[in-house]
């Protein structure tokens, strides 16, 4: 199963929209896209997860790695648009404590 | 009611000529915790081993998530098994590997994940079983309860949707045992798993079970909720609940003859 990922960069901010099920098979696709933005040291990366209906722990780990890489150059990686079950996964793994979470992409972009 | 996630029909199994399971019919429903009870040797582990496709039955169907494990091709079977976690009765950590390597192993073997991601996932799972910071320990450096936790972390490493636990709290002191039961319950609800637990501990049963299946000599003697079990009039169920030892029903003459080998 593969993900639908779009990425656009504007004013020092990247919006990465992911749609589909982020699981053990597909999460490397998301990782590749995040890595590309991190490599360019984009100051602010917004990951829109409103199209993600399911995320397993590999997806979560992928986001954690992205956050860590972003922190290394003092960039910021935030997530937005979590659906209920994805939000639960965040809470279960206490990620709601380490990620900035926004209602939707617009809120994250206008911040 | 939901469709069963596991459907077993007319399951017969044997080791050599010895019949072990004699016509098991059992449904397991999504997100429930089913506890399998029964005396030592009645076939509990055997039943689990068949459900996860480790053993081939003589007869019957075992349908897991719509796939008949008995007749499926290796590929079909593996696809289903990837999402099934198993905590073996023996714990079965690899002693030559660190705790972290043990948990990471299924991920390395079955997923295309990068090593760095696997490291993060491993730490997450160890955190979930209360073993944060122990990834570099060797199994021999852990207590019995910690070993079980580590084995549980490995069993859930692939985010299973069905978790089998064979006697998770056997051999642990009662307080540690309750901790393991509680952990299984927490993981079950947090990860939304269907859970099948084999145990001898009646205390555990009443903490964790939604339904109970009592096996006796390869057959299901009872299947139902805790309340239904307590109200059952079946003599075997009653005896099992009262944990009356066999010795109390012992016929002295018969026992003597057994010991001296005379009829
Ligand atoms: N690999 C095997 N080869 C031959 N016989 C076996 C094998 N494994 C188990 N048995 C026999 O099958 C019967 C059922 O064993 P099983 O391990 O399923 O019991 P159990 O209910 O899990 O017992 P316990 O509570 O002691 O773990 C036992 O009589 C056992 O001796
Ligand atoms: Mg057993």
C-alpha cells in the first residue's frame, strides 16, 4: 500500500501532506519526503496528517526521527489535522508531550 | 455481534498416536480477552500453536482474519502471522542478544524499516512495558518479571492485532504476576488488540478475562463469561473453580495398585 504525499515550500515553511495508511510498509515513503525537507534545513515543517486514517508505530517513529533531525538545525517540525485514532496513538506513546499539534494545516501555517 | 476474528471448527490434533485436541469449536471476537484454562497437559499450548500455524492439525479449520491457516499457502499464512504476536510459555528471549536486539528482531526480519527507525520503535515498545533504559541489558541481567516484560515487548513489536500469551505470569511471585496481567490489559486496550491468554492463575482470570474457555482432555468443557462460569452447575467446572486437588478424590486401593503396578 502506498501513500499519497504532496510537499510545497513557501516562505521558509514546508507543508507536507500525507494521505493513506502509514504502516510498516508505507512509512519509509514518508520518511524519504521528510528527510528531503530536513536536508534543505527548512526552518518550519508542517506535517498535515488529516488524510491519515491509520498510523502504526513505524509511522510514529518516523515522525520522531524527523523531529529530532529538525531540532538539530534549530528547525521546527509540527503536526496538524490528527484524526481521532491517530491522536490516540500519539497519546498512547506520549507524543502529545513532545510534538506541537495543531487543529489543521491552516492553523499550523499561520502560527 | 462482530464477525469472529478467529474461527475454529472441528479441530482435531495429535502428537504421534496420542490424540490431544478432540473436536474444538471456538470463536474469538475482535478486541476481547479470551482466557484459556485447564489442567497441565490438557492441550492449551497445543491449541495456541495450531492457531499460529506452528503445528498442522489432523482435521478441522482454523480461520484467522478470514484466512484458513490450515490450508493457506506459506505466503498467505505469513501475511496473517505478521500481525499476530505471541508470548511463548518459555518466554524465549535470545540470550545472546540484548533486550533491544530481541525486540528489534521481528522488525529487522519482516519490515523494510531503517535501522534508526527500528531503534526508536524498540525504545517505544520497551517504554510501553516499563523497561525504558534497559535496551542494552542482556536477558540474563533481568529478573523473571522483567524477562516477561521484554518478551511482551517483542511480541508487540510488529503492532499485532491479535496477541497470544501462554502463561504470562507462571513462575512469578504473585505481585509481579498481577503486574504482568495488568500490563497485558493495558496494552490490549491501548493497542486495540484481541488477546488470547493461557493461564493457571485464577486470580489473573478474574482480572483480565472477558470470556473463559475451559479445556479438559482435549475438549471444551465450558465457554462463557466469568459470571456464567461462577453460576455453572457442571461438576467439572465447579471442581475447577474450587481448585479441589485430585488427591481428595483419590481411591486408596486404586492408587496402591497403580504404584505397585498390579491391576
Ligand atoms: N512436541 C510434543 N510432542 C509430543 N507430545 C507433546 C508435545 N507437546 C506437547 N505434548 C503432549 O501434548 C499434551 C498437551 O500438551 P500442551 O503443552 O498443549 O499442554 P498444556 O495444556 O499447555 O499444559 P501446561 O499447562 O503444562 O503448559 C501433553 O500431554 C503433552 O505431553
Ligand atoms: Mg502449556
